C-alpha cells in the first residue's frame, strides 16, 4: 500500500516561493526580474540538495539506523550494484564466515541476468533492496513518470525473483531530484543512503577503503560498499573481497552487530 507523501520543509518553501513569484507578477508585472531571481535561486537550492546523497532536504533519508537499533549496537553493511557472478558469491561466503548479514542493493537488469544469485542472497539471510532497474547515470534528471517506471520495473523484478518485495531504494550514486520522494511514497519504499562510503568503485587501495569505512565506526552506522562495478587491487582482486574480512573483524572487535536494514527497523 502507498504511504502518504509529506512534503519536506524545503519542498514547502519551494512551493511557496513559486506561488509568491506568480502572485507578485500578477500584482506588479514590472517586478519580473525579482520573481525570476527568486525562482532561479530556489531551483539552485533544490539542485544542490539533490547532489547531497545524505541530505534529507528533499524528504526522509535513512543515513543512520534508528536510535533503538543503535542502542542494540547494530550497524548495517549495504552492498551496491550487483548481483555480480564473480564477486557476489564470494562476498556471501565471507559474510557467512563471520556470521554477518547485509543488505544488497541490486540492479533490476542485472538481477534478470543472474536471478539465482539474488535468490541465494535471500536464502543466506540477507535482504535484497532496490537500486533501480537501469542504474542510469542520468537518474537524477528523470521526470516523475520515467522515475516511477524505472523504480517499479526494478521492484517487480526483485520481488518476483526473491519472493520478497524490497523495502528500501537507493538511486544511482545517491543523486536525486524533488520528484523522488513522492514516487517512493506511492510505491511504499524508503530512501536509504549511508553514514559513510568507501569509494570502492574508484579506489583499489584496500587500506584506504578500510580506513574510510572504520573511521569513527560506531553503532547505527550504515556503510556502503560495492560488489558490482568494484575497483580492483594491484593484484586484480575486487577491492571489496580484500577489505571485507578485515572490516568484519573490526566490526566484531567494536562489539557491533551487522544487520539488514529491515531488521534494524523492527
């Protein structure tokens, strides 16, 4: 069932700015430069907010686990851009060895290529979440109709393959526009970002990736890694495979429990 869309204060201010600019033009047509300037400034603010993946200016954004979850010393590993036939099964084995669970943000078109891997993710106790159908680099420029079609296609694919409808959505690179939250509300999905990211699609240095993820690591953190589009180490290994065992050991040493996003919200 869809959930109600509640405009954020930023969106309310934006709507008010447009209304005020329109009324101002009716009352004083010669003041059009001021009205145009106000609308342009407003659009600049909205565009800037969409470029901040952890921002909640455009609507609710899960960038940390809820307080109750943090009190239980839980944290979340989120793994994007899969499934990958080479890397994802090995990531699953590493998680199994540590007794840890994670949330995999899967791309719809890749899930259709490798449905068995998606089913294996769920069978091993992890969650599969929605990372769009096409993973377009232009996602943040989509209008509401195209955005809804892309997210819905990914949702239908992942629900059909795994038997479980994703509860969370993450856009490409976390970038978005004001249309996203109304679309997600209509699909009963929640936006999820992260507390810190590893940049492991660009940096193949395991030590630097590990340092980014463990800097001030604590309860409630949401970490971002990639099994798809993973950078490679100097010896050609996907950097997530080089980092994850050490990361899981650091999480255990800090007395933290990795959980899936749905588990954290129960």
